[in-house]
C-alpha cells in the first residue's frame, strides 16, 4: 500500500546510514579549522603543506568514488562499506601517530581511499521505495551539513586539550562505530534499486560529463569545495591575528553556522514553493562572492568577521543542499547514479585543489589575496550558471514493467512519451525498468501506470 512517509524499515535505514556518513565526514572536517594552528609543531610545517594535508583526502576520494560504487554493485554494498571504514580508520591512525606534516598528509590521503559515499547512497536507494528515496537521500544530506557544523565547534574546543593526535584517534574510533552501526543497525536487504539510480555506469560517464546542464553543476560543486578548503588553510591564522585565541574560534563558527541554518530554511521553502530554485541559487553564488570580498577587507573587527562568516555559511549551506538535488532533477532519465558519481568526483577534486590553492596563495598573495581570488571564481560560476535550466518542475519517475523484447520497449516508449508533461522516457528491458522524466506540475503517474498495466 502506498504511503507518503518513510515506513519504519526505511526510517531505520536512513537514520543509521546518516549516522555512518556523519561520523566519517565529522572526522574529515574536524581537522580543517585547527590544523593550520596546531600543526605548527609538525616536522616540515609550511602553509603549502597545510593545504596538502587538509585537502589530500579529496584526491583519493575523487579517484576511487566511482570505482567503489561500481564494486559495490558486484560484491555487495556492505563489504565495500566495511572495507572503506577500515581504510578510513587506518588512515586516521597513521595521521595520529605521525610527527611530520608529510605523514599526516599520507594519513589523510589514506583516509580518502575509504571512498564509501557511493556505496552508502546506493544501499539507501536499495531499501527505499522510489517515492520515498529522495527523503532518505535528504536525511543523509542533512547529516553531512550537521557534521560540518559540529566539526567547526568540536575541533577548536577539543584541540587545546588533546591536540591533533587526539582528534585523529577520535576519528578512527568513529569509523569503528560506523562499522558497528552498519553491521547491527542497518537492515539486511535482498532487493536492489535500478542500477541507473544508484551507481555509475561506465558507458554513460563520457556523455554525461559533457552534458551542459550537469557540467555547470559539476563545476559549481568543484568551486564550492575548493573555496571551503582554501579558506580554512588561512582563516584560522587570520583569526589569531585578530586576537581571537584558537580555543575561542568556535565562538565565531557556532553562532554563524546555527544562524545560517535558520536563514536557509525559509530560502529552501520559498525556492521550492514559488519554483524559484534557480533564482535563489544565483543569489547564493553572489552572496558568497560578496562575503569573500568582505572577508578580504575585514582585518580588525571580530563583529564584522562574524557577520561575514554568517553570510558565507548561509550561501555555502544553501548551495550544498541545492546542488545534489539539482543533479537529480536535471540528469537524463535513468542516469542518476552515474551523474551523482561524476558530481562527487568533482566535489572531492575541489577539496584537493582548494588545499593546494590555499597553501600557495597564503605564501604568494596573502589571505586577502586568496579571498579576492575565490570571489573571482564565484563570479565566473555565476556567469556560467545563467544558462542553467530551472529544475523546480522536473523529476524522474521510476516504474517496474514487464518488457518482453525490444519491440515492446519501443511501443511503450512511444506511448509514454506522448503523455502530457513527459519530457523523456527510457525503457531498459534487461532490468524491467521504465524511467520517465517529467514536469511534475502536469504529469500524472496514474496515466503512466495505466499504460504499463495495459501492456
């Protein structure tokens, strides 16, 4: 029977996997606001190596994200998740026991080899109904935002007492807790979501990588995470120079993050209800550019820096929440898994190159020069995004169907694409699956289901 809410089975899965994702991201993010300060005792410390250490996980994540997702389709989601969490824990221990910045960088890169994001999202898709899948994915997305917010507080609060080594050991423990959650709390499943909904399909990667609408979004997430990582190579040092001690940085981050979450809620609601997703998206890019320019000009006032950080986090969190949803809406029917794999690769590559850019810029042009450089990238992103379609009205629907042969598939495609609001139809006979990309304002699922039942 259809229900418009997650059932207990789906809810338990979504919450459990959200916790696993959050624990992992908390460990990756927790180092960012403190490494530039507390890493100064490490052998080989320099701003450039700070950037490498902060962003190293991004390179290995980017290289392995799609292969790990494809591997999970062959050997199962759980083995890939277990293996990824073990690698993540080992990387944390390597970084924790290292007394040089080079060892920490290697440990961070090893953390990134535990590229389980695709496998976790695929597992979430496997155990949720198509109508409820977006809610489960949304819960995982929220957990990432909360992990980022907590990391901005936990890192600066704990680092004075336990140092970088302690933070890495906590991260390793979190990975082991994640294994426990997957083993005992995530329900075992025997069904799978359609492959196109979950993991990348190699034959589709080349074409999707060049698709104009998706390319704009992929470049966007690359610039967004490049900026975030680059900022935290220099921002903690700038706050120290503004006479705010390291153990008090959370007093800037926490209120700014909490207030930003309060601000983006009405933004997200208005964007959805008024079908103005693109307008708020463009506004947030400009808001981020403005906050970076203001950050470059703010040298002495803690109050002004708080306001600037509030604007930055508001724009960042809105874009972070919107981009994956836009990918899902604008991806061609039946290609969501591949599109999300390419998107995640760009996201982690952004983190890697952001660390390098932050380290180089701090030495060559200073923090103010870096912030202005990032603001320029935001302007480029804004111009590129002007040609983006408004995704507010678009959604891909998934149906099961009895498809005997190619002739039947062609007949179904012709009948379904003629429905009012249908934009694209993909029929995959081998998987007995039909994807319909449609305008949600006028498309009626019942009409599509009636055609499928009649055939």
